[in-house]
C-alpha cells in the first residue's frame, strides 16, 4: 500500500417520499416497493465481491418505515392491488389505469430488453393521450393484461436477481403468455427481496464494510422549518410566503425521531447525517450536533460561500484542490463537502458512456486529484449522490459500471475507499469554519422549495394547519395527538415542494399534490375539526380552475322549479361534465352527472343533475355549495327537508354562522338554486371560486369537481353587450 493514498468516501443517499394515503392506508405510488426490488439490496450485495471497498449509505427513516410497512404489516399500493387482481376480472377503469401507469419505467433499459413488454408499449402508443386510451382498450386481451402485470413488476427486479434466481430466470426466458400462478410467485419473490434489504445492511454495517447514516425523519428542509426567512441569505430578493414559518422545535423533532428510529432498526445510533437535500444552516448544524451526531455532509458550493473563496474557475476546473478535499467543523460537528462534478458525472453523465470507459474516466480523475494535492497530509474526496434513481439510465442497472469501478479501486494502491467516520476518526476531523452559509446541494440556496407561487402557497397551508394543531393541543392537553402530529411532520417533507413550481415535472405530480393536502386534512380529522375548504383545492396552479365543457355566453333567467322547462332555459350558461372530471379524490364513478351554472347581473344560478333520481338518494344526504373566494360561504341543502330549503352560512374564524335561509330553490328532476351575489358579498369583477360536495353523516361521498374549483367572474352590467361584440 502506498504511504499517501487519496481517500474516497462514497455516500449513497437512499430515499423515497412518504407515499401512504392517510385516509385509506393504501400507498398511492409503488416506488418504495419497486426501488426496493431494483436498487436497495443489490447496492450492498455487490460489495460481497469487493471486500476491500468501504462505503457509506444514508438511509432515510421514512423509507425504512415504509419498507417495514410492506414486509411486516402487509402494506399495499394501487399498483400492487391491480397486479394481484386476475386479468380476467379487471374492470374498464382498472385496465385504463394499467395502460397508463404500467409502462412507468425507463423504456430503453427496462422495457426494450423484454420484447413482449416493448410490443405492448408500441401497441398502446409511445405518446400517451389519456382521452384516447379507451379506444385502445379493444386492442388488448386478458392475456395481454396478464403479461403486462407480470412484465411491469419483473422489469423492476434487479438484473442480478433475475439472473441468479432460477424462477426469475425462467420467467425472463419465457417472455410471454404468463399464468396467474406465475404472477403470484413473482410477487412472493418480490417480497422475499424486500425482506432481505434491512438484514443485509445490518450485516455489512456490523462487519465494518459500510457505515450507515440517516436523514431527518420525513426528509424536511431543516433550515426552512427553523425559519423560512433563512432563504433570504442566498436570495435577498426572494418572495416569501405570506405567513412566516418558524418552528425550530419541529426541526429538532425530525432529527430526534430519525435517530431514535435508526437505533430501533439497527441497534445503534448513527454517527452521521445527510441533512435532507444537503440543506444546512448554522442553527440547524448546532441542533444536529446537540443530538450527538458527529458529522454531516453537504455540497461544495456551500463551502465556497462559507469561506468566501471560489473553488472552481468558469470552466468548472478546481482552482486549488486542497481546500475542497478535506473535512471542516462547525459547532463541534465535522462536515464533508461533496465534489459536485464527480458526483454528477455518476448521477447524470456516465450512464450514456461505455461502462468500462466511464469507470476508467472516474479513476483517472481521482488520480489527477491525488497528484494535485500536497502529499504531506491526507485528503478526502467525497462523492455523494442518489443511490437509487440513476441506475435505470444505465445498461444492466449500472452493475457493469460499478463492477469495473470497484475492481479498479480494489487494485489501485494510490486510491483508498473509506467510510466517513473511518476517515474522520483515523485521519482528520476537520478544520474549524468561522461561519456556515445557509444553502443546499442545489445552487447553494433553497429556491427549489420556496419562492415560487405554488411553493409559497404550500408553506402558507402548512403554517395555518400547524397553528390550528398547536392551538388545539394547548386547549386539549390530555387528548392524544400522536397521529395528528405524524401527519403534520409528513407534510413538512421536502418532496411535496420538489414538484411544485417550474423546476421539475413528473407523470404523477397530481398524486404528490394530493398526498400533501391529504396529510394536512388528516390533521384536522384527528383533532375533530372540519377540514378547511381550501385544502381541497390543488396547489398545482394548472389544476385549480376547472374549465367547463361549455362556457357562459350570456345572461340566463331560469325558472327555479326543479324541472328543465325549456332547452333554452340554461342555454347561455356553462356546464361541467362531472363524469369526465371525476367526483371525488377516491372514486372514479360520480353521483352527480352534470353541473350547470350561469348568472344575470344580480344573481348566480346553479343546477345539479344526478345520475339517479334524487328520491332514491338516502334521506340523510346533504348537498353543499362551498364558496372559497372572494369570501368563505357555504350553502347547505338537506334532502330530507320538505319542502326543500337551503341555508347560507358564513365562516367566521373557525365557525360557520348562519346568515339566512335561501328559499329560491327547487328539486324534482334536477336541483336548481338562485343565489343573489349580494348575499355572498360578491361584487362586479370579483372571481368566485366554488365547488360542490355531497355528505352523508360525517362522510363526504362526492366532490365536484374533485380537483380544483369552478371559477366564475361576477358580471358587469354590459357583460352581454361585450359577449355579443
């Protein structure tokens, strides 16, 4: 062994958002289960062949909790439920969901290697047009859907296991015409892999080949939990949320929960922590240090801003290598800073290279760093990146690249891999920093998670909900609120705001938006309070206002009698086809078929068409017209009241106060109601935002539209003249 090797610390960050729907207990998305079979186990099992390679794995506790939920508590996700359902028993809605979602995999590296899978993709069409899926259904037989159920799950099992396990190898070779029994055995094998993940990490941790670190429990941006004003450090002109969020106690709680859960799973407390998204600040680092953590990691740009010295020139080359390739300390906590360029080469670039050339390139870059740093003291290169998502962009799930890399590192005496703690204890625990810049691994700021209108709205919703929970707790000190606080902490996770704003998009953005709001709703359900109507409105801007099937073209003057007396009665109004927009968050089928709406200068008119006779609805059904803007009002229509009447309520603080009875209402074939604009304090040019819901007992059974709201602008007297013009 050479006397002065360059030390390399690989830190693989393993994380998935918290996908469980708090209302149903079913996981909305399958990525914990599928990444579990493709990425978590093989990343440590490969090290059995390279005993000299040392690595650090950062496991987010909320990921571990979800893995345990699958393996120990029988958790299910929608994708798994539709996999296990017999192909011959799939409903039309099931089949549409499968055609839309069972091709969510890298097409080049995960679908094309299976000829039958690729054939089915081409038959569905590589350009997904949701409105055309129904026409596509006729081209898919029961056997096609069975093959698709199998191949989707099979493609998400790591190639290492598909080659090693005889049953999986047989399935791959068979390629098509699978049986229901083979599908069941495949899912059993899937869960066998999942159950081996945590024990394998324990094994390598106990023998010292890997070190395990943690992140705050539900992966929040700790500095923003501490104080949203901290975003100003890097972005002085940022537009912040209306309400300041400042709860250091939540940041500390997320840290403590993580440490406690880690110890429960692995039998010891972690030495290190990757703060979510590498987001750090001086207050946060002091809090982490106070909990006994000995090191954290973040990005090199945070180091550059902290020292006031540029680390790279305009071409991206290191100006002076020694300052980057060593640890530092702040508040008695060691800090390592990732080499941004090397980490991103693995994460985003090498996947398109020949794997041997990619491994050779990384080795050569490391040797160049070694030759450029002083030889009189040790140096550490920190390579830190996502340990899951990169590999689907590599051929063979990255195994060829990793094996070439680990083989070269095992032979090269001038380079030595270490765990983070191994280096800090044995060589250098860090030079003290006089200050630590508040930033993250992305641009050394928090712009991904705050500043955009959608991000800021999410923070305002978070702040309002937390204030309500905190007040309820003070007024009810003896009431158990563990589940309410859990939903609150889940809502503080970084993953929701990752998809808000303009920076990132995904096919499942709507699921992330709903999960965020569902967890906030759960807080209110746990404390027995009515869910604020605004939480049913998407944060995603493009999903808020629902465009009608046909818009308003002029004033209407319908007779409120519960009967469509004339075709032209509602002709100039708008209508919404509820069946096409869905009726609730959890149902594909809607109770209401259409909503018609329109106005004249002084009055708003609404008409509800039901799929079944109103007489056949249970007597305790209540229709509610919920007005969010410009002021919160609610109109409640109880079907059991005869003659039918409506009550208008105004929200004041947390309570609904009755304003008046609305008598201009009728229900026979349809439900019709007239609402004077003055009664809801709506003036000319105001934008009304409203939705309708149906409630039975304490359960909401219908919401229309199920995402967003109907937007209506209160007309001016010359509205009709403008429309004609």
